[in-house]
């Protein structure tokens, strides 16, 4: 069977998606398909051959390349210097945003280890210092300066809201005006999310939780990822409140070990302020930490956005992040000790 015409058509399809412009989403605009919908379409059209797999990889490689170009523009716009490593990172795609940008992750360590630490950055698009922390972590691994501790697995998701961050004027929300970190399908979402937003946030558009739980493709992708990979703990990097917060439920020993790590992270960051900030309907801390027993360590960086400030942040927090990756919540031990 001759697949030549088919291959040509699919390449055109993938190329048009990868190089699509990313316009502002306006009311009434048809939403972009999710990654699942796009893959289902290609699976429906494509025969099960190595050729079709190669086409998919070619399309994803081009999407990642376009992402790196936009990341470089972000670094230039904020005078952070040249972003050096994006094109060298062996990224995988775990979802797509409203505006068809990829949601990426980098993986290192033992691929089948249950001692998995998930580090997330950039869920709020206007919290600019967050993603550089993730990229600095990845850079240390790729350069050989540091490595994932033995028996451990690390996954880094460097930018969970590229639609919001890549705008000329970055937004906390995604392209549909939804705060992804208020859109997780927590048990209290239907009853409390919109009511709390109206009462406690005075309907602030920056913190709109969405029309319903898990309404956003970004949220759906993160939820599916957590369900599939089952991280032992999550480190979520934010800014600019200047403290470390922990959301953790479970048995007494589990909570004790989780808190021990939080205190250790604080001490390794110059006694960085550790406080109980609480959680919200639809927040990651509520969804993973409170309801699923996956401790969520929210690292709120201090205010500041210059290149020298970002470098000082990494120097301040790198040891605590690496020690957190090393820590085994099941035993309460640092593996490399």
C-alpha cells in the first residue's frame, strides 16, 4: 500500500498546527482541541505503521521548537540573558493549552521508581521568576553538575501556563481567563469555588475558578498526569509572597515526615519562613495534598524579577530543592545519607 499521499497530508496538518499563530481568545471563538482530541483524530486517520509514529514525533519536535523560540523571547523581553538549554532538553509532551501550546515535562533518574518527586513551575502566567527555577534545575542535570539521587525519579514541568506567560503583558490566568490553580476538581469545588471567589475575592478576574471544575485543558492534563505517574510529593514554585507552605494529609507518621521535610527545606534556605497558608477550592494543594495525600510544598519566592535576583533565588533554594528530591517520604530518610 502506498502511504505517500497520506504522509504528505498529515505533515501539512501537523505543520499548520505547529506554526499556528496564537491569537487572543475572544468570546465565541471555537476552542482549540485538546491533545487527546488531536491524537484521537490522527489515530483515526493514520494506519498503525512506524511511518505514522515518525510523523507524530516530527510534529511534536516542531511544536517543542516553537515553544523554545517563545521562551527565548520571554527571556529577552525580561532581560534575563539568553536561554541556553531549551532546545537541548529531551522534553515530552503531556498535554496542550487552549492556544495549542505544549505542556512539557523533563524526566531524570530511575524511570520505574515509585520515589518520584514532581517539580512544577509557572502555573500562574504573571509569576515570571518561577519557570527559570525549573530550567536551572534541569540545566544542572544536563550539565552534569548534579544528578538525581540513586533509586529516585524526578519529573520537572517547567511551564504549566505558557498561554498566560508568553503574552506581551503576562496574565495569571490561562487564555480563557481561568485561574488554573483554582480549577482542579476538588470535592468542594461545585459547592464552594464560585461562591468563595465572589465572596472572598470580590469576583477578581485574576482568580476566576472557571465555569466548572476541570474545565480547562491545562487542568485536565495535570490531573491525568498526577493520576498516571503518582508522585510521592510535589514542589510547586510560585512568587511573590515569600514563604514556604505545605499541604499534606494522611496518617500521623506520613504527616510528620512531610512536615519534617518542610522544616528541612526552610533551614536549607536560610531559615526561610514556613507558614500554614491554607488552601482553596480547586487549588493544587487541596486536590493533591489534602484529598490524595500527596504532600504539596508551595515555594513562594520573594518579590523581584531581575537576572541577578533570579540567580540569587536559585543559589538560595537549590540545596533545599535537591534535598527534597533526595528525601523518601515512605521511610523519612534522605537516600544519599
